[in-house]
C-alpha cells in the first residue's frame, strides 16, 4: 500500500475524523492544554480524561472541570466510567447536552479502585453487564458511542472478540482495543494479533491501542492488522511530536526534527496554557510530571527536574526552564542554583 493511502479520514457513526490518529484519554494528563498540543501536532481526534458517571450525575464540580473543552478541539471525545447502566445513561445525556462529539465507555482501566466498583476492566469479566451498559448509553445518546476495552481480564480469559461483538450488537459505533489484558497492565506485552481477530469479527471501525511508541508500530497496526485508526497514549507524555512523526509516516514524509528549542517552546506553551486553564497553584503542581517527561533524555536533566519539583510559582518555573535550556544551548552544565 502506498504510504499516502494510509492517511485518510475515518468515519465513526455521524462523526468524521480528518485522519487516523487519536490521542488517548489519560487520567491526570489529557486536559485541555495537553489535548491542544496533541491536536496541533497531528492527532485527528482528542479524548478528555475519564470522568465518573456517578460523580457526573451528582453534579460534582471537580468532574465538570474535567469536561472543559474548546471549539477548536473538535471532534472531541469524552470518556465515562461506571458499571450501572442507569447512571451511565444519565451521564451520557449530560455529555451530549454538553456538546461533545463522541461518548466513550471505559472498559479498560486497570486501577484497583475503579475495578473494585465493577467499572473499567472489570466489565471484561461481565460481558452481559458490559453489553447492558453500552445499550443504555447508546439509548441515551444522540452522538456516536465508542468503547475502549482491554484484551481481557488476564491471559487465561482473553475475550475481547466476544465482548467487542456484544458491544457492536448493543449499538457501539466503534471499538478501541488496548492490546493488553488487565493483568498485563502497561508492561511490555503487546497482543496485536488480537486486533486482527477483533477487526475480522466486526463491521464497525476498530482502533488499535497499546504500546504504540513508534511510527513503525502505528503503520503495522493499520496495514498488518487492519485497524481503522490508532490511539497513542503514554508515548505522547512530554512528546507531542509522536503524533507528527506518525502522521509523517502515514504520508510517506520524513519525521520532524525535534530540537531542544522546539522542546523548550512546547514546554513553555504547555505551562502557560495550564496556568490559564487551572490557575497558577494547580497548574504548577500538575505540570511537574509533564516537566519531567519533556526533559527526559536531555543532558543533566535530572538536576533541573529536581530543582523544578521544589518550585511553587509559574514565574520561577519559567525562569528555571529558560535557564536550563540556555545552558543546554551554550553547551554548559545546567545549574541547580539558577533553578532554585
């Protein structure tokens, strides 16, 4: 297949994605500033971090803050987690009234407190309940409903094909398969062959996910396993250029060159937008992990990371970032004192 033939729109129900690359919903990460960077670097659709259906129905203020988006992000997907069909349906109505383009159901989160409630990956152990949740959400939504699932609960119960079929029968417009079981967590195992099995079993689009950290893997999922799109998650942490690199590969173009200056500018933009969206105090706290990700692999970055973790004001963080990159550009060692 010609490379340029790989880069084309994808239709999910009534929504058309302008490309085949999706930014994953990641708890504590996929806020508005992160999604803007992902979109600007080539993601065709962005997904907000998951929200609790139960909390949304109770009108939790924190949950509504997670739902903030801007028109330029469209198409925007928002993800719900929960196990009660009635609560999931009511939460889906709220999301539709909120104007989202796609309602996504989380059947993949491996976190213990989510699973203990019967939500997330726990639904992979209860196919009938999973189907009931999808049917309720579809019935309450006037937007396409998608499902993000795991390969199964563990290696002994990989039932993604059966659950995906049940989701399609219940009205899902697309399925995203994270090609690991709940037991695999986010480890090195990648069960990509299962993507091909799910694709062969369904007539709706299948989005491949799980360990997509190079353009070559993304292309492999599209060509060898027949995925309609790919979803990138952890590989985008501190690295929005992964979207541009994959998009370039799909077009047969050379990958982008990511210079230290480009890294500096993206980091500063991310920080400034975080302050605008979250306020200075929360933004500085949320950005600490992003700062570490952006600096990963750079010379003497550990010193800058350690210093920045102690800072509480955005101005001090900006000064520390500027000082570090200035020293990096000058070929000198970054100084802890300049970041203190």
